[in-house]
C-alpha cells in the first residue's frame, strides 16, 4: 500500500483534559536554549497573522498557513494570498491539509472536506452507502479524513467521493458505556491519523485505543495508560510517531513499541489484536505525566514531542529534556508543529509568530 503521508495538527485543545491546567506555560527557564536568528521572508501585499493553526507545504513548495479566524494564507516565495469564504472555503476550522498526485489540495474540517484545484474551492461529496466494517481496503493515491471528532471511523477518498468506514467493535466499547451510560462523547472519535514508513495507517481514538490498517486488514490495541493520565484525566491517543530506529511512540514516552507479523486470531467480533512488543521508553519520565499532542523527528533523528502547555521536549531515545524557542530572554512554547519536505520543522505560537527549525537554529517567519 502506498499512501500519502498525512500531516495532522490539532488546532483546538479539548476541554475534557484538565490535567495540565495548573502547569507553567513556559516550562523550565533554566534549560539550555537554542540560539535564534531572525529573518524577514514575507512580502507586504497582505499581512500574515501571528497565529497559525495548521502549517503545510505543497509539492510546488508553497507554504500554507491556516488562521482559524481569517482563512488560509498561501505564500509562494514572493506573494502572500489570503483565501476566505468569498473564494468558496466553507470553514476555517481546518484540521489538516493534504495533497493528491495531481496537485489538488484538500482541507479537512468538521463541516466537510474542501478541495482546491489551484483555481477554486469545491466541497467533496460523501457517497451515500451503508457504513460497513468489512469494506476496509486501499488503493494507490487514497487519502484519509476525519471531518471532525465525533465519527466512528475515517473517511476514505478514492479520487471523486468520500466513503465513510466504520471501526469494528472492540471489547472496550461495552465497558465504556457501562461506565458512562449517558455519555455524549463518541468513544471511537478519531483524535489522530498517522502513516508510518511501511504504509500502515494508525488511527488514535478518544477512548477505545488504536486501530491499525495495513492495507488489507484492520487490527486493534488498547493500553489504559495511552488514553488515561495518572491523575485520572482522559487524554485519548492524540499522537503517534516512528523514530529513526523503527520504534513507535504513542501518547507518552513511558514505552516504545515495535510491530511483529500479525498472526493473532480474531475475536468474536472478527477483530484481530495488533501483534507488538512493548519496551521501556524513557525511564523516570512517567512521573512527569507528559502526554503529547504531536511528535516529529528533526534532521538529526531526534524526536521532538509537543506536550501542550508543558512545552516542547527532545527525546534522543535515552532521555528527555525541555526544548524552547528562545527569543531574547523569553522562552516560547509552540502550539503546533509540522515537518516539511526538506525536513525543516515549523512551529506556530499563540502570539509570538511562526518559527522554522533546521536542526540547529530557529528562524522567525516575519511579516512586514
């Protein structure tokens, strides 16, 4: 299976998580800092807001910045263009941006998926068919969407329409509804989608663990600590990443995982368990209760892990350390993280602007 890598960035932090509310936003100010070099890059034809909810680089090296209040900016190296509802973009609550083999862009929102063909925006239609647990398949060029956080499965795009797939029932569903009989939350809601180097697509859910689709069949795993924090908060599986050694990190840094050939037997619902080995991740980091919204490897192979108000952390496989954007005397923690085609990491912040990081230094992306 050859699927396009999906870059997901959650622009809205869910209110169900209250565990981190008392934590200091800027983290440890005594930590070693990375030097900052500032450089002006944007033309003055229009102004880019300091806040970006999603960042994306397309095949033509255009940069796209999502502003959840104003619309979507495109920077082509010289000009900055703002697209709004006047151009057919029906929602600014954009979860992710993807591109197909023909250069069309797709903006995933809770209101639907909007396609931009380099001339206009149109809305993708959802095929009106019965949802099925047995229609999981994949073809070259497939894209995967969420359309919000309340669906029981993803939407698969095959070049024309969207097809809504349904996650097979797992054994934790009944336990969830016994515990929360009147819950308004869909426990299968997708919090994250990640494609690994082998083409497997991982789906992290709000309450019921992880689904893995290898292009032929779907399997499942659940470990309580991946979803629930030690303090009793419910985090959900918001982030997955594969490091340079082929290990998978999920939600936190307590453990690392490696996949085995899936020879497990299906349960009574016809669902297989993911076959994996779990090893200790970063020793003694569990006491920090760090749970991560996103993860990316930098050019040096170091895994950067974003923990919301707890800031950005470096994971070299042996230890974790806080990692900040340094601007004068101020430590800045990002709100989003994205890696472009050249391996440059991009960071959005609430009020300090947009930064890029090449593995050695930060540059501030400034407007005039």
